[in-house]
């Protein structure tokens, strides 16, 4: 029987050869924010090994405070020549690729990033502990935050990328707007969860203007935050529907639903995971992600735990039933660029244990 991971899928105008997506993974191998030949080789290697769609590591948009690490790639100015090389090499291998557009918000420590003197951006100048540490941004600053995503989306279109992904998860800027702990605004970007999602909706709309009607726009979202693993934006399916409907109305094409372990149910009384509920509530295609191919949890592995490659049976059964449409693979593909090829060819016995030392290499 055909492995459902290797059946084609249409994502808007984009025809994917299979359901495997390379998850975005921060690598910090771009000195001064410029991706070099080693970065192009890294992505091309996965494209040559049956990854259906590559989502790049987070690439920072052109707000000076968007990044917190000078070795994380930028997505503007002189860095675009490096990204052009990445696209060319991925295409030469028959691959499809989308940049993840990223702004870290108040996860940035003052004095870090590509422009250390720039003040950090935030919804309200409030930390996740409720402490006010800076004035709220002006209306002009918020508008430029929105437009900076659209400017980078336009660059992606010009460079020949196949889609874009907006990073709205894990406690970064957009997610800080979602989170009532950090968003105390009293304008259209504040209020209930649906209102707090308006910032992301405006970004989606402006990006759509920048890339045109046919280029797929994805958004990555999560309940959990780096600042608080137990945080939840939506406690009930109705709250989740109200939140996700904002993105549907704004014209997003796909929801990339991040949870720490894909097999965990999102709400009591149902086995559906986050991506399963998102698809059920919106009808949009969804991507599941969270420890795919691994047996240990997300944070544990990054702290140095080794993990045995886990059985994919549960994953493929859920995919075959239509719970979600695509599967994002992170650390397993970081560890082994041939992961998808080995799964396709039934060579699971060759899949290596995950070792966090993989984070220190680019191969």
C-alpha cells in the first residue's frame, strides 16, 4: 500500500509531490545575517531527498529590532543575494521552498541582533510577567511592523520562492499580540482573542497584496509559548474557532499548528490534535508538527537528551484518516538529510538516534 506521507497534495496553486514539510529550525549559521553557500547546500541536500516543501529557518524582516542574533539570516538588503542562491539550488534539485518571516518581539534582549541600538518591538511594552519595561509602540510603529512583513513577502515573490510562512507562534511578536498577558492594547489590536488576532490578520492581508492571489500564505501558530509551556490561548473549540476564523477571513491558505508532541489531544473528549481541530473548525489545510519521528519531547532533546526514532504508524494513520494534510519534520531532518528518502524506501532501521550536537553542524 502507498504510504500516505508520499501522496501528492495541492496547496492552493502549489502542487506538492508529497506530504513531508521541512520544519523551520533556527540555525545561526549566517554571519551578519547573510546566508552563504553552506546554507544553500544545506537546503538543497534536503530538496534532493524527497522533502515535499522546505520551510526555511526563521528569517528576520526589515524592522531593526526583528532579530536577537546577528548570525540569524535577514530577509532584506544584502542578504537577498544569498537567498537567491538558496532558491536556485533548491529548484535545481526539483524542490519547493518558502521563507519563514519572523520578528522576535520582546524575546529580544536589548543590545542584541543586527542593530543592537534599536529599541525592541512589542504590543504594549509589557513582559510576560506583566511588567511594563517600555512605552507602548506608536500607531506608526505598529503599522510599520505590519508593513515590514509585507515588504519581505514581496522580496520572496521576486526571488522565486514558492510560498511564504508567517511566524505567529512560540511567544514571538505576533504571538505576543495574541497573548492577553502581553497585549494590553485598547485599539483594534486589543480586547478578546479574536481582536488580538487582528494584527496577524492585517499582516496576512498586506502580504497578500505583496505576493498576489496565487502564492500560498501559511501561518505558524501555537498555544504554548517559550515563556510558558502551559499557556493556552483557546481553552475550548469555540474559542479556537473564533481565533482561527480571523485568519480564514484574512485569506490565509494553510495553518501550521505547532504543539510539542503531535500525538497529544488538543481538547478533552476527542483524540484530535491541534492541527486536527484547526482543520475541522476552518476547513483549511493544516500542517501538524511536534516531535515527529522522535520519542522524547521538544525541549528535552534541545537540552541534550538523545531520542530513539519513533514509529510513524500513528502519524500515518492520522494522515490517512484526514485529520491533517501535511507533516512538518524538524529535528529528524536536522539529524539526517536523507530522512524522507529512508522512510520512502522502507529503511527505517537506518534512522539514527537524534543527537542535539546536530545543532552545531550545518550539513
